[in-house]
């Protein structure tokens, strides 16, 4: 494996670039679309593409987690939320606020600074994606050997989030 | 050998104990007040009998406990003799005060300050370390302020206290700078070593002694820093006795005596001293002649007599100066205490209210007469011998036997003789106005109580007899120079010479004649002539110092009001205005907050990156 | 494969998320934008994990934790939004300005 510039792609590069382009483009749609339900659907596309990226990066387990949790749970939750808040069906003009210019410049600045940094630091660094994918077995071993304590702490966090969500949602006591 | 330190600490401790206990019992306060100086007197007496002192002269003292404290002391004839005088006079003043201050509500603090004053003076006397010397010197300044302002209900007393403090402080600035120069140039704080090192370098000697001379002028009330002393009469009479005889004014002369080899190495400074002393000597005596207040006459007389000591120092005779210092201390303390007795009896210090007291106050009459005779310099009283020794020293200098130029000796000699005449005149005038003639004013006059006239009698004894020490050619000089820490050559005789005796007798007779002419009460001025007001020195102060200072104060006030005040309120209102503007950004719009925070973050990151990259 | 490719994707997702976070009025859309930002971070975590390739699998483990926390966050966030909606009848984020400082 030798250093090559960005302009001499391999096959993996091309696949990743395509998936990434899909992810980024659909993410753009998420933040610009005028239909709120479409935003959720574009989010599905974007997150799915990201999952594909994980697969290319040999992070198999993370990819399936992404699909399961994000696509399966989060987006469904979001759709439920839209439904419960009576989100308008069809295009509406008031989804975007008035400070679009500020937001545009701020986000472009963030992106530019981070992008310049990344390219400057890792512009010619190569990674090896030909190895064994990080299957559930590999990740399980890593999680339960080295990350048990954070994992358990996280389970407590999830539990408290669950309890909190229920407490907040109960109509008589939450309000 | 810690005896000198013990001598200093006894009155100091008595002062603090007196402050603590004195409020509860007046008798206890009085006992403690007398015990402090008396203890110092006993220690000084013990030290005196031990002569020659076998221990090292410089003692670092307080090993271990207070090591950094500059406790080095000097024990030599000079220190012990002055210490004896100081503690003796202070003891008598304390005894006297018990009677004099009977009606004083703040007696305990008064007595404590007197004790502290004594302790500070003793510290100056035995100081073998320049820092200890400065400490004693400054504590004395503080005590003089407190005691002169004892009756602070009177505006006059407050003014006098502040004036004494400020005027002496002007000199003290020079003094402290001089001490610093001395330490810096010689690298030691031990007095004998520093003096010895400085006297071998004419430049250092001239600079240091010139600066120290400033402090001496302030403390010993020499022209042009003398104006505080007459005003210090606002303090109680015993305080005047203490300041004028034993402590404050003696400190200046003593310090010159202590640093004498260094002054001898600076003839220019000695010449300046001589000129200043001559101006002060004659000027103060003439002013004294026209005063209308009993204590003011004595005060100006002190200024004049101090000039004799300074003149003696200037013409190269330390022994004569110390001799006159000691004898003057005795008779001037006597005079002030006697004046206090008169004031106590009459209730006024104005000469127009006093007169014809001879029969009603016999003891005071006798002792004060002795004191006045000594002041004038009548044989065989102490003042005669000590003044003669000054004249002899001046004559030696005129003959070219000393470091100063002969003309300086001539100047001192002539002025001193003329001053003898003036001194005799004002003494006779004072005597006549006080004791002779008919009684002026109303009410019965009683002799002072024993607790007050006993100190008078005790002071009259050395006034009568101290002078005879000069008859033995070398007794006093040898004593003063015993174990001397400074090499001063063989002690010079202090016995009178025939020529000077003749001169002074003539002058004295002329003076008595002048004084006789002003014996009548009608000759009492109203104290408003320019002479009576001190030849306009106060007016000069006013023009040269006070008014420019007031202008400066005005500028400062303007600056404070217009610049500082405005700045402060500007900062205040600016902050409020900025806050009001910033308040408008707090609109509860989370997204705006986030974009602001992000922008700031990015700017910070970019700045950091650029800085790191370059 | 170039490391910069996933990193650039990560940066893009993050920046787009920032834009959405700043510009969207509907609180649910804001939550989606947050998800996008989290995903951007995740991509870089995974990419660096593959780059280092060590036994701890720190990057991927952290990515999983992030996903988990994101799920919890969405759950709680939606609960809060529902509460908000019930109280005010609207989840427009620029109308929830009760914490503003009124001009004195």
C-alpha cells in the first residue's frame, strides 16, 4: 500500500465517494426541504448511506446498529413526533427561520475550517480496508472485555432516559 | 551585656503596662509611670559604676528570639552620661506630673507617653545599630506629637502638635536618607563601624553628615526648622521640660556627638552648622527678649541654648557640647518645672498675669532663681562652666587649632559672647516680671504641693554643683570619652580660660543692664510684633511651603473631581449602557445564541491555527 | 483507501447539521439536524478506528455508545417537544422565548 493522491482513486475509494455523496446530498435535502415528512424520509436515505459507508470501512457491526437504531427506531420516533405535533402535510414555507444567511455562513465556516484541517492533516494518509470486518463477535469481545463499565453506565443512562420520557409524557403530571 | 536594652525596655514596658492598668487606678498609673524612668535611672547608675566597661561595646543582644531585631547597643561614657541625665530628668518629670496633672482626665495615657518618650530617647542614646537609632528617633517624633497635643480640645494644641510633627519630619526625611546613604556606603548598620568607615571617605562623610544634619536641625530646633519648638508650649509644662531638656532636642545634638568623627571629616558641614548655630543663637535670644508669655521666653531660650551646643560641635569640641547639653538639661528642666508650678498656681502663662510671687511661692522662687542664674551663666553654677567651655572651644577654633577655618571660630566666639548679653537681658527681665514688683491678678497664690517642688529642689542640686566637674581638668572629658567607640584624640580640658571669663562677664553685665530697663510690666509687648512672632519665620513657611502646598492641594482636588471622579462614574455609566445594549441580544432565541457561540468558536480556532502555524 | 474521504464526509454531515440546527424552525427538524451532526462525528470515529486498527476498538465502541445516546436523546427530546406542543400548541423553536431578557 503506497501513498497516493486523492486524484488517483481505487475501486473502494470510488464506492465510498459515491455512498458519501448520496449521504451528503440527502442530508442537504433534510435541512432544506419544505416538506417536513420528506425531511424524515431524506434522513432515512442519508443515514442508510452512512451505514453503507460503515460497511465499506469494514465496521460491520456499527453499520447494522446504525440501520437498526437510527432507521428502525429514531426515524420512526421522529415520524411519531411529527404526527403527535400535527406537523403539516405538504410543503410549508415556515419550516425555515429568518436567519438563513447567518446560519449559512456559520455552517460554511465550520465546514471550511474543519475540512481544511482534515485535508491538511490527513490528505495523503491511507487506511487499510482489506482486513477482517468488525463483526458482532469482534465488537462483542471488545465491548465486553474493555468497555464493560461504560456499557453498563450507558444502560443506566438509557433506563433513566426511559423513565424521564415516560414522566414527561404523562399528561396529568408532566404538564 | 544586655543592661542597655533593659534600660530601654523598662520605661517602654512601663508605658504599655501603664496604658493597660492606668485606666483602673490613678495611683497605680502614677506608680508605674514613676517606676519606668526610675528603673532606667537605676540601670544607668549601675552601668556608670561599672566603668570601665569590660564587655564588648557593641552587643547584638536578643540572641535567638528576636535575631533580626537590630539590638546592637553602645555603652561608652557619652551614652551612659546622657542616659543618666535623661532618666534622671524623666523620673523627676513623672513625679512632678503626679501633682501637676492631678485634674487631667487622660493622665494614664499621658504618663504612658512620657515613659515611651523616655524609652525612645534612651534607645537613641544606647543605639549601636543605625536601625535602632532610627526607630528610637521616629518613636520620639510620635510621642512629641501625642504629648504636645495632650490637650487636644484646644485648637492651639492640635496645631502645635501637627506643626511639631511636620516640621521635624521635614528634617527627618534628610535624616533617614542620610542613614540610608551611610548604610549603603559603608555596608554596615553598626554605628561605630559605619562612622569609622564613613570618616575615612570625605565624600561619604560630607553627604551623610549633611543629610543627617537636616534631621538634627529639626529635632534640635535649629534655624530654619526651629519654629515648632515655641509652639510646642501648647503641651503641658512637664512635657515642655522633658522635650526641652532631656529628650527631643537633646537627641539631635546627641546624634551629632555620636557620629562626631564623621562630621569632623566634613568641614563644610561643620561650617554650615556653625553659621546656622550663630543665626539661631542670637536670633532666638533676641526673640526671647520680647515674648509676653512665660513659657515662650523659656522656649526661645532653649532654641538659643541648643545653638550653643551645635556651635560647640561645629568648632570641634564634642565634650563642650555634651557638657552644655547635660548642664542645660538640668537647669532648663528646672526652669520649665518651675514655670509649670507658677502656671499651676496662677492659672495663666501670660507674663501680664504673673508678678510679685516671691513671698507666696518661696521654694519655686529659690529654685527658679538658681535656674535663671545658671542660664545666664553666673559662677559657680553649671551654666557658667559649660558655656565657658563652649567659648573656650570657639577660641581654640579661632586660633586655628581645629578642623574648621579660623573665621568660623571667630564668628562663633563673637556671636556667643553677644548672645550672653542678650541671654542675661531676657533672664533678668523674666525674673523681674515674675517675682519682683507688686502682685498682678487676683486670688490667693499658694506654693506648689511637695510632689511638685521636690523635683525642683532635686534639679537645683545638679544645677548648682554639676559645673564643678569642669574644675578637674580632665575629669568630665575623660568620663565622656571612656570606652569611646570613636577615636577622638586626647580629651580637651573644659576648664574656663581667663579671656573668655572676662568677655562673658562684660557681656553679662551689659545684658543685666538691658534687662533691668525692661523690668516693668508696661514693657510687656502684646506678642504681635514681628520679633515676638519669631522674626517672620512662620510667615516664610506660610509663603514658601503652606501656600504652594495649598495650591497643589487645589489642583489635586480638581484632578480628583474632574478626572478621577468622572472616570469612575464614566466606568459605571458605561457599564450600565453596555449592559443595556447587550440586554437586547438576550431575546430567548436559542438558534441565535448557537450561531453566535459557533462564530466565536470558529474565530478563536482560526486565530489559534494561524498563530500556531506562524 | 484514503482516510480523507470518510473525514470529508464526516465534516460535510456535521456542517449540514449545523446549518439545519441554525435555520430550522420546527423543533423536530432541529432534532434531525442534531442527528446528522452526531452521524458526522460517528463517521470520523469509525474511520479513525479503522486507521489505528487496535484491539480495543475504541472508535467503533464509542460510535455505538453515541448511537445509543442519540436514541436516548431523541426519546427525551420528543417527550419534551410533546410537552411543549401540549402547552403552547406549537413547536416552533423561535417562539419558545420565555427565557429572554426583557429590556429594562
